[in-house]
C-alpha cells in the first residue's frame, strides 16, 4: 500500500449509504493480459488503418459536441472523422439528427463551415437543397435528368443518416444504424460519471491540435501517468502519478490521479513551495480557503472541508465519494474519448485519425466547468486547429482559459508524437515493453485487435467484470 493510499480517508456518503461511482480504494486487481511486446506496425500500416476504419470507427459511438450548441432549430455542427464529414442539425421539431455531409448529386460536401444556423442545406455546386430533417427539398432543373422521367425519387435522394444519442449533455453518433444504444455501450462505467451532473456544465474552450503521430500514440500518452516524473516534472509536485489505481471495465477503463498532494518520487513532500501553493491553494478554491498542513496532506484536509460543506454548495458533493471530492477521475471510453474531472471542472479529450495518413492525428481538447448558478454564461469559444511545431506555447492557444502549467503539459505530450512515430518505425525497435502502470495501453490495444478480428462488437461487449481478478 502506498503512502497516499494509507493516508486517504475512506467513508460512506451519510445521505445515501452507497456511492454512485465505486471508489478505487481498496484496489481491485485485474486479470493478466500477458507480457508480450506490442509491435510498432499498428502505428504505421495503412492496411491496419483501413481495418480500424472498417471494424472500429464505423461501428462505435463517437462524441460530437455539447448539445448546448444546438440552441434553436436550424443550428448545425459539422464534424470530421477520418475520411468522412457529418452534419448534425436541430430540426423544426427540436430533434437533433445526423447525416453524412455529402450532396447526393455529385458528391460535393454540403457544408464547409463548422457551425451556424440554416433553414435548409444547399449544395454550392448546383444548388440542390435538403431540409434540416434530411429530406430532399429541391433538385435544380429536374427535367435534365432522364432518371427522373417518372418523378424525382425523393426518398432515395434523402441525406444518408447516422444514429445519434445524448448522454451527459454531449451529442454522440454511430455510423452503424443497428448499433446498441449509447447507454448500453458506455455500460456501468458510464453511470459513474453521472454523479458529476454533466448536463449542467458549460463549455469554456475547445481547441484541436494536429500532431505528427498515429492517433493511438495520443490515446497511449493520456492513458497512463507513469511518464509524469520524466516528461512532466511539475505534475509530481502537486499530484501523484507514480503508482495509481487502474481498473479495466469491459472495453473501457479508468484510473485515479491524486490531486493536492506530492508524489512519492519527490524527496521533499512537506514544503508548500510557490508552485504547490499555486496549484493546491486559492487558485483552485473558489472561497479562498487555505490549509495549514504539509503539502502531501492538503488533499486530506480539503476532503474534510468539502464534506462538511456538502449541504451548502451548488456542487454535487453530497452524492460523491471522498475520492471524487478532490481527485481526478480519469475515464476512457473506447475507442477515443477521455473524461477527466473534479466536481468543479475538467477536460474531455478526443483522439481522431487522419483521413489518409497513419502518421498524423487530431487531438481535440474541450475544457468544461460547473459554474455557479448566478454566473454569467461563458462566451462561445472560437475553435481552431493548431499544427504542433517545436517550441509551441500552448498557453497562447487557450488565451487564459487553461492553467499555463497544464498547457505546458499538453505541449510536452505533443512534442513526443513525431519522435514516437519515428521510433516505432525503426528497424531496431523490437516492440513496446509495458509495465503494470501501462496496463490500460495493453487493454486498449487488445480491444482494438478484438474488434478487428471480430471477437468483440457493439452487440457482444464484455461485461464490466470481464478483466477483474477472480
């Protein structure tokens, strides 16, 4: 048992007697997934990339946007995934629908802007039009088409739909119209995060980074904390990422990153340095409270403080376990969406493949927050795509919406992408050797392989205890 575990206060919610999200402590073991090396070809091969498209991307649920973006009929959002583009739009009946962003005349993209409000979609090439429910509205000069001598086949020419669903204030979609419902796909692990009441959160910022590396390198980077001490030395000064609890839940997984403590890898865990005061202190505490204790114990004092005020705050402390009150609950839903949050805010990561190059990907970063009921609604963020260059300052990308220390962490992760991609292509590379702190990577890649091989699909999902140690 680590020092952090031994110090952690575990208690039941006095109001309910149980927790909606089961705590990580005491730890739950997982079955062995093997010790073999993980080869580099999966990051490089166009054949592997195509297999992922056919068996994973076209069959799994994908996060799109906050439903707040669809605030009136005609509000639309264009989303790119691999080679495809999609339109999501709120109809006159207030239903949000999704369609392929493709004109059914000559294949032109209907919309080339990311979002807006329209009462119809018009192809800029020849002027064909569709209603916001996807039905055909107008064919320019139908008399020129011998195919339409018996009438325009409106049903055949409707925009091809995708399946949509909503969870936690987020819109999701699936290209497989016969896919299982979203809640079934998210499984029991999805209910854990409902404690946070995401429907009431606000989008603060949304930026995209184009990285020179395969999308799976990005998933790998954010699914383990073993790299903190080497790549993110600041992180271990105000959190623990050395020996963290990890759980595998069917095709998904989760881990716990301790906040407001000092890692066991740091010699001085007592002193409240300037960095520690900044990251543990008043910056994160809206009422200005401070704690007179060793730096490594700040999280314990903050848990007590928050539990004592659970009936006097708009934040959902009362329905949370003690871990959730302060620490970072980090959940990844296969294949490409990560939620990481505390009660007052957090981030959502989305990893997207390039349309044709396995050596590139897109990393989408959403910042969300639970604002006070009397707070002014945030300004809609300006979404931009940023190509990573050596020495980039990510703080400038977020323009004050993200803590500079954390922005620097993202830049450090981005700097690893091209070197990882180049390294796994080397003839000298014999395959990755993964530790127990990297078991989420092994589990993720096993799930990728299972989908490609047909051992797993959205109608044959492993149960939550599939990987638990017996």
